[in-house]
């Protein structure tokens, strides 16, 4: 076990106890859905990041409500995302809306979103809420942009980066920046925490998008090749299309645009994307963003937590689920 997984292992009981205490108080209409998503064994990366960033910068306040609010927010986005994507599996089990229905799931997402905001508001530090609400707004904007571009085979690589920065990286950035604000570390280090979180988040989603093509569903807990079937124009696919001769490219683009790929065809194409090296190239791009995050960390004072934040970059790059 490396040091960051060891740290997480030690922190998990407190993070989970806090989350369980929060969900136990929810109305029975939404509680089962909230418990289902929060109890499904998520990686807890966002609260962990918020905790280590806060401690790396000398936080003396109780960081758990702030840190756990990031997990509540993340869970809220997943509840809504699986409905929007019509996804039936998450973290190796039935997606929440499949198990508990759309109404309870949508409302549970709304409740978790509101709860996260209230937990942070209880600190009475307005900038914490400003950063968090901006991160939420940007997350939703990224999701809107992604949905607007489903099956848009002409979508640019630049737009892809805007989407992943929005839908994923701003929540990582928010976690680190909230940690820094709670620590009261000053503007320059706050900016460094912001840059670290943002670049780590971009790297995280790049790896996620690569894994969608290469990692078997028994490992990820999600059906493989799902992005292709959902018509999501992620980097492995964008790069793969560029490798094809014009005729083959045109043919595949038409099939994607017209939603003309059954599960078997999608799997076969996903295998070709993986074999083409485009998923690996996506991981290479992630390494570039992890390097930027590591550079941002140099502005942090030396501490064991800063070293953990560096380890976190390796964890994100090497993960297989
Ligand atoms: C997962 O991406 C989805 C997100 C990271 C963001 C989802 C955001 C929303 C639904 C809008 C915001 C909602 C609230 C409640 C604030 P993915 O579908 O690529 O990944 P997956 O394969 O894990 O589903
Ligand atoms: Mg999804």
C-alpha cells in the first residue's frame, strides 16, 4: 500500500461516518437513493483531496464537513448523470434510478446538492460558498455542453477539453481551493491549490475516458465501450477517427451520428480504438496535465501532506478503474 492509499484507508472511516450521519437524517423519500449512491464504494478522492490540501496549508478548523460536501456534490451529479445517460450500472451495481426509480433519484440528487451547500455555509466563510457554487455552475455547464455535442462527430479537441474541464475538473479544483480557503493560506497558495486541482481533474477525466476503451467492465463497474454507445466524443475516439482513411472515417462518423451501433458493433470498434494506441495517447495527455499539477504544488510549503498530493497524481495516472 503506498502512502496515499494508506492515508485514505485511515481517513475512510471518518469520511464514511460523516456521510452516513448526514444521509441518516434525510427524508425516507430520498434516503434509499442517497444511501445507495454513497454506499457503493466510491473512491472518495474529492473529500480526500480537500482534506490533504487543507492540512498541507495548515488548516486548524474541522475540515470534514467541507471535505464531505464535495462527496455529496459528486454523488448528486452521478445520480443525475446516470438518468441523463440512461446508464444502468454504476460501481458494479444497478444504477440508483434503476433500483429506486427516477423520482426518488432526481430528488435525492437535489437534496445532496442542497446539503453540500449548507454544510459549507455553516463555516460562515462566504468565499467558500462562492468557490463551491462557481464549481457547481461550471460542472453543470460542462454537462450541458457534453449533451449538446452528443453524436457531433465534427466536435473539436478544444471543445472536448472544455467539456471535461467543466464536468469533472472544476469539482477537483473546488475541493483543493476550499481546502486552501479554510486553511487561510493567502492568495498565492490558494491559486496554486486551484491550479493543482484543475490539472489533476483534467488528468483524472482523460484517464477515465481512456479506461472506457481499455478496462473490462468487471474492473470499472461500468459497461465497457459505454461512451461510444452513448455517442460521447471523447479523446480516444477523436484521435482514432483521425487515423482512418477518409472513406472509413466517413462511414464510422455516419454510424455514430445516426446511432447505428448495436452493443456488439460498439464493442468491436472499441477494441479497435484500444488497439490503435489512441487510448494510450489519451493517457499520455493525462501525464502532461499531471506534470502541470506537480508544478503547481511547488508553491506549497514542504509537508507530508504535500508529498501525499504528489502521490495522488500517480494514483490518478495509474488507476485501472
Ligand atoms: C460523469 O461523466 C458526470 C459528471 C462528471 C458530471 C455530471 C453533471 C451533471 C449531471 C450536472 C450537475 C448536477 C448536479 C446535481 C450539480 P461521465 O458520464 O462521462 O462518466 P461515467 O462514465 O462515470 O458516467
Ligand atoms: Mg455517465
